[in-house]
C-alpha cells in the first residue's frame, strides 16, 4: 500500500517553500521600453516572438536567462522540478497550472507564440439569413406590428387622432395575420399574448379618443373576456369612464365597482382613484349620501385635495353646516408634500451652491410644486367662497370663520385673499360702503396686499366718478407695487378722465411693459390714440388686441370705427360684418352698417340692415326715422305710417312725428283720416303754425265751416310770431338777420322730400309747408322743414377700461370693466 507513497527528501523539509521569493527578470515590465531586443521584436514582428529553441535541461540544472541589460541569471527549480515552460519528452509543459491561450498539450518543438490566434486567418463569413423561411417572416411581421403601435401612440400624443386610429387599425389587421401564421408554423401556446394585448388595448384607446365609444367598448370587452390576459379586469375602469362620458351613470358605477373588486388591496393608490370616480358619479346622479360615504372613506385612508373639495360640495348640496365646517378643516389639513421656498434661497456666497440653486429654481420639479400649490389655493378659495354665506347667519360671519381657520393652517397667506373676496362679495350685493371699509383695512398691511386693496378702491371710486379719490388710491397702489399693471392702468384712467391723454398713454405703456398680456392697458391706449387723432397707432393697438382677443365685439367695433375715421368705408364695412358674425343681434352695429351703405349710395343694403336693427331694437328713434323716410321716398306712404306712429309713442312731446303721420295719410289720399289727425294734433299743440295751415287748407277744400275759426287762429299766431322775431332782431347789435328754425316742422307737405347727405352724416326728411290756396297739393314752396337726426354711433363718450383685482395675483376685474361705451348693453 505504501509503494505509491513518495516522501520528500529530508534535506528539503526545512525549505518547503523555497523559490517563491526568487525574482525572475523576465517579468520585469518596467524596463521594457529600454529593452532593445523586445522593442526590435515588437517593431519587426508585430508583437510575435521569434521561434523559441528550448534546450532540455537536467533536473536541478540552471539555465541562463538574458535580461534587458545583457546580464545572465541562473534559474533553478526547487526540489529538482523541471523548469516551467521547458520541453520534456517532446511535450511542452504548460507555463501555469491552468493552460493559457496559445498553448497546446502537444505543441511541436519550434511552434510560434500566438495567444490571439492570428495565424489561423480571418473568421469564416456569417451564414446568410434565409428571408423566405417562415420563422423570419413571422419575426419581421411582429416587428412591423410593434412599429405601428408605436406610431399610433406618437400620433395620439401629437394630437393627430385620426392618424393614430388608422395606425391602430392597421396594427390590428397585421397582428391577426401574424397569429394565423404562427398557428400554421408552431403550436398555439407559442402565440405572443403580450403583443395581442398591446394591439387591442391601443385600438380601444384610440377609439375612445376619437369618441367612437361603441367600438371602444367592444374592443375592451374582447380584452376583458379573454381569460388568457392577466390583469385585464382593471380595464373595466376605462369602460366605466366611457359610460360616464355617455352619461350612463348606472353602468359607470357598475364597472367601477367591478374593477374595484378585481384590483388587490396592495394597489392602494389605484383603488383610491376608482373610489373617487365612484363618488363623482354619485354626485352627477344626485346621490349625495353615497358620494359622501365614498369621499369620507378616501379622506380617512389617503386624504387628497380633490376628494376633500368634492366632500365639501356634497355636504353643501345636502345643506349640512357642521359637516361643511369639518370638511373644510379636513381640506385645509391635507399635506402638500412640497419643499419650502427657503430651499431655493442661497444661504451663502458659494458660487457652486448658487449655480445649483439657480438650476433647480425653475426645473420641472419646481414647476410641479407650484402647480400643486396653486391648485390647493384654488380649491381652498373656492370652497371658502362657497360655504361662507351658508355656514353662519350672514356671509360676513362665515367669511370671518373661514379666515380664522386659514390663519391657523399652512395657508396663512390666503387669509388676506379671503378678506379681499369678502369685499368683492359686498360689491356684488351693491353694498359699496362695506366694500370700501373692508378694503381700507388693508392700508396698513404689507405692500403686496396693500397694492391689491388700493387697486380695488381706485376702481370703486372711478366707477362713482370720484376721480380725485380714485387717483389717490391709484397712487397708493403704484407706490406699494410699482410693477402692478392693474394699478398703473387705473392711474392712467384717472389721468384720462382729466383730459391729459399724453400722460395717460405713458401709464398704459408702463403697464404693458410690466405685463404684456394686460389687455385693458392695450385697449385703453388705443382709445387714447384715437383722442389724440393718431389713428395709425390706434389701429395698430386694436389689431394687436384682436390677435389676442379674437372674438371681442368691442375690439372689432373699434377697428371698424378707426377705419371709418380714416375715410376707408370698405374696410369699416368688412370689420362690421365680422362684428355682427360675433354678435348678430346687436342693433347698433346693424344700424351702423346701414349708415355706411347709405353713405355709399346702396339704399337696398342700407334698408336691409336698418330693418334688421329695427327688428332687434324697435325703439331706436334714428332707425325709425330713416325707415319712415325711406318708404316715403319710395312712394309707400302707407308703410311709413307705422314707423312714425311708433316714433310718436316714443317721443309724445315731439309734434313732428304726428305731423308726419298726418302727412302720410294725406299723401295716400285718406283726407278724412288726415283731417282727424290734424285736429288731434291741434288739440295737443294749439300753437303749432304748420298744423293750423294744413287744417285751413283741408277745411277749405272739403268745405267745412271750421275754416274761418282755424284761419283766425292762424293769423293770430303768425302775427305773434312776427312780433317775437322783431323783438329778437332789434335786440341784436348788428341787426343781422336771425335764422329761425321751426321746431317740430316735420309736418306733412305734399311736396315732402327725403334725402341723405353724401357722407351719411345727416338724414333729412324735408317737408315743404302748405302752398297757397290756389296751388295744388303737389306744388312746392320755399319754406322747408328739416327733421334730421345725428349719427347714431357718432360722437359719444368713450371711457377707458378699468382694472381692478379680485385677489392677489389674479387677473384684472374683467366682469366689472368699463369699456368704450359704444355697444349697447
């Protein structure tokens, strides 16, 4: 048994590990750059060593090894072992215990050192793919389906919903072809279910985005009913959303609850969102108690802003005051989970720290934090304005309770905004004194709140035409916040009201420099340029404003009015046509169009727009007069009667409308009706000379006995009129002739003529006085009676828009603005 056991020589027992510390200069790599032989080998052989001719050393015999310095060192193996790398019995022994690359067991003597295998030549070419094989066709088709799904999603994100749907349908068709090909080649178990799921889900989503709800529901049903798809039950949430859009609330709740049952409790956030959808659906159906249960459960598990706000709405709907208060306190207590603003303030002058803070001051995370904070403030402000009037005996007490709750929360800065909203509520209730008192409480607050309150006070005093007080508070608002565009706009308005248009324009320009989106300042500066007769600059301002407010009726009218002042009626008509497309029932705009067409000589178009204006507002005396004169001019006196009768109802103290009615009866040949009308006019206006003249003429022709009575009255009135005119003439220093205009002389002469001036500035219904008794009715006289009216949209008071602020950082007080008072209410 011991014959195979070899004991080490006794001489080596004390030196078992000899040789491990011996240094072999061959492995000295630090001096390779100075080794001439090594550098020559590298340069000439590209890294290959020349063939090695090894000698067979005997055991324990030293072999000289050359170094880079030309010296030779003897290396001996301990315990008489063969030297590593030596050739023994024709076989090369490996250099280490593990065979390295480039060595073989039976390498022949003289083989070259080739660890990279460069002597074997290049690798054989890759085997060409067989594109006609079924597997390759399936692989390419699957790649094409994935590309179509991606293109569909990208088109949807870009807003091209039609293209997204087409790509989704194409992907569905190709995926069905792919399934059939797989079934022919492999077993059904090898079908790619994930690809089928993604194709169907994308198709259903695109149907829903294109409002093809029936097709979307069918596609979702295909996914949900397939038991091979894992977690397909949660898609019932999407089906519930579609039913909610279709206002099928019962089915929406059913599918939401089915999805809730199939989602495990570990997905807490998903379950909360589904319960929130269920609560919203209950609100839409009016089942407020069920909605309250859903939102209460959400607020107990994971409170959030939307659920808290919806809970307040539900309690408001059922009228539970105490629960409204508790729900408001819960809403206030919802954590925002955002960093404080102090994080973005540099604590030191370290440039690196400052650069980091500047980089994160407006990054996407910071923007998300701002949006979340703004949303929270919006919910809290809306909820406070909703419940404040109902939770206490008066809205003022309710606002005070909300302010106290807000002051004790993390939203301390909203307390001042609620106070300002309290003042706005006083305004809506027409309680201006209380509004002013509330706003005056902010005069000693910080500059931001003071500026907002002073802006609203300036607005209030401007509305009451107390321009001195308005200017004072506008100055206070500007001094508190020089960059407040609303304060600058109000200050410009007070200067505008005092007639200093150049200075007002400077304030409006400064407001625009601080906020280029301040439309009130841009509108007001356009009005200012109109007053300064700088029409080109005014037109430029209104065109810029039109680019911002595309459907603003006031802006469209101002552009048309500027073109009219620039004597370009065609452009004015074009812009007025755009105006009536926005407000088709505006009688002033329609009458203005009629006036422009009348000035251009197009009577038929003018009549059309005047008639439309009369239909929408039958009390405009100028339109009534034009229509009556138009019918007289076209010899339809019977149709003119109804318009003059309406005018006499609107202005019963004006005799000219009744004289026009009598004249129309006389022109149409109804003399008896004309005589009765003249008698009625004489009873109401016994000193009207024209009425007596027509009475004398008609009574003479008909042969009535009252002619002598009317003739006596006529002579007496004419004599009194001559005496009056002589007194007036003698009282004048120059003795110049006075022009006497006869009031109410729109009387009815047979030679009546209706004419319009060339520019449409005045419309004249010239009615000639009664001719001599021997002349026929149709004869004319030198006496003319001029019944005229002024341009209906002519010089009127233009008031600039007023800016006021409902709360801090909110846009201007748009609902209460004062614009150019040119369009009807």
